[in-house]
């Protein structure tokens, strides 16, 4: 979508310039072009964007046809820019791309993006649009293969087909696009290897192939891309070692190879990437030491080497390395740090993620705690230092200290006002939940997970205005009722109160949480029925009522009557699908 942003800006400026600079002798649009656009419109069965409702009258170049740009001197259509909105799910077009668009022989820019439900294949007729410089069909539902014929569009400098449902291999003919500068094929289901013909794309500045099913090795031909500034091959099935030829790309600023199957060491030649600002190699199978040469990358602000099998980090504290660093993630490698190195604690960082690094003792002191927005120190062996720890962390938004060895009362934890995510599960925390959830709880808090602790007391009343999306208090010692005020959590998507000592009935108001997708009330002491009001939760995908004292008929509607039997097992007398049918009060009272 970044590609599309500057396209629209240029398109708008060009449109304004045209309106005020062209003489009154403007020609009406070509009959052939108008017919091609009308044929496209007839293939769109639903248009909630209402863009096409402006396509009326005989003159498609009048300026009234939204998204259509013409050359006023010739009356030929030169641009077609139709943009949906990824943020607004209600704005889209449903239909297919008409082959008639291939008749717009003077077209220079085609951008049909974010329409979500435009499906079907990319028409082969697009190969006739030899004047095209930009072809952007992002974020639709296009299917089938990428047409080989697109390789004949010799004037293309931008091609983006990202965010569709395209399958098959990348056609080698794409390597014939010698003028291409921006190539985006991400977020599809493309298979096979990266074509060797890509070595011809010497003008390439941005290459994005992420979130596909590509396999094979990273080709040595990448060395040809001397103008490349952005390379994203993440979330594929690429294997083999990192080719040293890749580190000849002097202009490369952003390199993402995470979530592949890459092996071997990180070559010391990585220091040659002098322009690099972002490096992500996480979730591969890389081994060996982190090369000390990485510390010479003067512009690097984002470093993510997590989830590999790397050993000790370089002694960057001795060289003053990585002076621009803002975010570091070394989580889940084979590191045995003991304590956090000085080259991390002494920098002004916004994110520190060192989960599973065998850290011990008290939480570390950071030289600039007010700059931190995200901390993940989970899966370590910390035992203390949490009391008053967050007093100076005024910018903290995300906190993960799960699976450590903290022993303290929740009363000792004072969270920053603007925090949005807190994960403290699997420690030995005690005290009452009301220490965190009360009428002073920030409306910014979206995730709270304190499961697997020793928290007691009752569930507090929920005030209006809370923005919680995830609330997990499972596996504690919490008793009392599930309050009816839970319905005030109107944004809630996941509620887990399992493995506690909660009594009373399931409040009918729970059915008012329309966004709820995950509900787990299992292994408590709940009584009464499962309220039919829960049928109002249309988005529910998982529910578990197991091991309570519930009785009566299970709500007979989706999804409750199709959940697995184990979701209702070990209750007093539940009946109805998916369990055996109810047979009257006498039958119900005898149990299952």
C-alpha cells in the first residue's frame, strides 16, 4: 500500500494540473475507451464504494467519472485508479476484471487496489497495454497464475500483485521487465523458486516476495541489484545459506529474510551493508556466533535475530557499536547471557526483547527507561526487582515478563498509565485482581494475561470505558461470581477464567459482548444453565464449559450445537446437541 500512496498523490496533482492548464478545446473521450470502461463496470456486481455510480453520461473524460484520467488533447484514457480501504471492510467491489480493459490502448497507469472481492484471473489482454508504466492490483481476491504475457509490458516501472490468491510459479518472463523498479508479489500462494531471469532486473529498487510458498535458495543473482533499497523475502520456505553476494548491495536499507529455513552462519561480510537500517533474520535455523562485524552498521536501528540457534552475541559494548540502534530482539536462541549486556542497557532504546536468554537475578536497570515502549523478558529466571520498576517507564506500551520466578503481591506492581499489553503469566504472583483491574485502569489497556499464578480474591466489577480485548486470568485461585458487568468489556475478543473457583451462574449479559471469539469457563463451580443469550455472540469460534455443575439444554444454535462434546463434558446434567437430546426435567436431573 505504500507503493500506492505516492501513485495517488502524483495522480491527484496531475489531475488538478490538467483541469486548469488544458484549453477549452478538450476532446470528449474515445468511444472505444468508454465502451471498455462500461464493460468493466458491468462485471462489477456490487460496489459499496459508490465509485462506479459516477460513471454516467457519454463523456468519460469530463472529470465526473471518478478514478478515470484522460489526455484532454486526444480524449484517450491514460489512467484508471480505483482504491478501496483495508481499514473499512464495508467498502469494496465484488466482481471480476473485464478483459475489455485491455482495449485501453493509451493507458499508462492502472491501479485497482483494496477492493477485497474482485476475483477471477488477471486477463491475458492486459499484455496489450504496452504504454503501461504502473500496474497495481493489490489487496483484491484475484486467482489463478500470473500471466506470462505480463513480461511483454516493457515500459513497466511498477508491478504490484500483492495481497491476492495467486498460485503457481513466478513466470520467468517477469525477468524481461528491464525498466521495473518496484516489484511486489507478496501475500499470495506462489510456489517454486525465485526465477534466475530476475538477474536482468538491474533497475530494481524494491523487491517484495514475502508470505508465499517459495522454496529453493536465495539466488546469487541478487548481486545485480545495485539500486536495491528494500528486499523482503520473509515468510517463505527458502533454504540454504545466506549468499555472501547479497552483501554487495551498498544501497540496501531494509532486509527481511525471517520465517524461512535458512541455515549456516551469518557471514561477517554483513558489515558491507553500510546503508542498512532494518535487519530481520528471525525464525530460521542459523547457527554460530553473531559476527562482531555487525556492530559496525552505523545506520541500523532495528535488529531481529530471534528464534534461531545462535550462540554468544558480539562484545558490542567494547566498540560502541550500533550507535543508531532503537530495537533489538535476540530471543529464543542458544544464548546464556546471565545478565543483559551493557551495550543494550546503556542505549536509548524503544524495544528490548530478550526472551529465553537465560537471564537471572533482578530485572535490569536501563539508562533511559523513559524511552522504552516494548519489553519482552519472558522465559527467563528473574526473581526480583519488579517493585517500583515501571515508575520511570512513562512510554511503556507492551510488557512481557511471563514464565519467570517472581514472588510478590500484585499490590507492588504499578503499571504506567498508557500501557496497552501486560503479560505476567506463569509466575508466583499473589494478591487480588482488583489491584490491576479497578476504576483507575487505563482505557488504553487491551491485553491482560496473569494466568498461571496464585492470585486470589474475586473478579472485580468492570467499569465502562475499558478497552480490553484479551483477559486471561485462568489457572489461579479466584473465587466468587463472574460479574454481570463483564458486558461493559464491549471490545473483548478473548475471555479465559478457567481453572479457578468461580461460583454462581453464567451472567446473561455475557451475550452482549458481540466481538467475543474465545470463551473458556471450564473447571470452575458454575451452576445453572448456559444462557441462550450467548447465541447473540455471532463471532465465537471457541468455547469451553467443561467440568462445572451446569444443567439444562445447551443453546441450540451455531456454534454451540456443533462444538465438540468435550467442551461440555463433566457437568451435572447438560443435554441437547452435541450431547444426547433433553427428555424432560426428570431425565435432566439424573445427570448424564
